[in-house]
C-alpha cells in the first residue's frame, strides 16, 4: 500500500513540475494523476484476487468433495441434505441498474454451481442468468465458454472487460463473487475450513483485507463502487493467523457477511 502512495506522489510531482502554473493544464494533470492512481489500485485488486485463487489452489478438498472425470462432485451422503441458503432465481427481477445486474448474475452463477453439486433443479437459474446476460449485453462474455463460469475465469474476463470499456463492472462481479462465496462458506463453515492450514488461512485473509482496502480507495473514483465498498467494510474483521482464528472470526462475522450479501444482492 505504501508503494502505491509513493508512486502517486512521485507522479504528481513530475506532472505539476512539467505543467507550470496554467489552470487548465493543472486540471488536466490532476485528472491524469487520478487515472494513474485508479489504474494502480485496479491492478492491485486484480493481483490480490489472483493471489487468493493461488492460495485456494493449495488447499485440499473438503472431505465430502471428490474429483472425477466429470469434475468436482460431492458424496451421496452430502447430497441428502440440500442447502437452504441459496438465492431464489427470482432475485434477478429486483436488479434494476447495470451494477446490480452484474452482481446478481454473478451470485446466481455461483449458487447454480452449488445447486448442480447437490443435484437440485437449475432451470430457473439458467433462465434468470440468461435474461440478465441479455439485459447487460456485455461483449466481454464472449471470452468465456459460458456465462455460468463467470466467477472462475477472472483473467480472461478482466482483459476483455478492460478492452471493451467495462472494467468498472468487473469490480462489481469480483465483489459479488467474494461475498457470495464467503456467505456459502459461513453456512458450511466446519466442512469448508477443514482442509485449511494456518498458512493458507493467514494468506487468504490477508489478501481479503488488502482487497477491501483497495476497493475502498477505488470508490473515490467510481460512484458505482461506493455501495460495494460500504457493503464490504464490515468484513475487515477477517484477518487471521491460524485456522482456529479464522473459524472464530468467520463465526463472529456471520451476520455481517449476510448483511453484505443482502446489500450487494437485493
């Protein structure tokens, strides 16, 4: 974080030295500096998102998961208890603004994946996701095999959304994905945390904290990010050094995670 501040300060000094005292030029310089810092913050968030993905890749599978040729599956015993915490597909009807539609679509994609694991019907999810994707009409989605895989193809999607001038909405997708997955983990905490080590718990929560801080700073430049930053702010209490601490913090933050989900996915 200090490195970003130093870079911004150096950039500001260079710009104002080069531009002299003309008002119009100074205004343009400030705008250039802000675009520079915004780009640095955005790159910072993306780096931490990728780092979290790497950390999760180091974690073993929960006991009720198994990998087959068809992909990840859960045990027959686990399928007997269907999750009651998934979003209803009808939540898509409540999304009005583009930002809300991106967030709701992302959360529904995640919940659809979970429903599939438990062999629950997903027809309504498909219809809702398809309608939201059509309403959004983002050409960036062509970079991924299917809209339903939106939350696990971040690199390709990030590049395409940046190229198509939709990068501000990428952070809506990232925030909704983060919160929905945290919510799911909070509902099945004992099972999902079982393969964590102290190292992965510390690394994952540290990265989460950095993302929250960066999103908060990014909100200064993008009004659509401000409600996201406000929704995520209470989650800064997740900063563990051990699995035991992460377990305790997740328990204490359970209501706040639910509130963040409700704020982002109305």
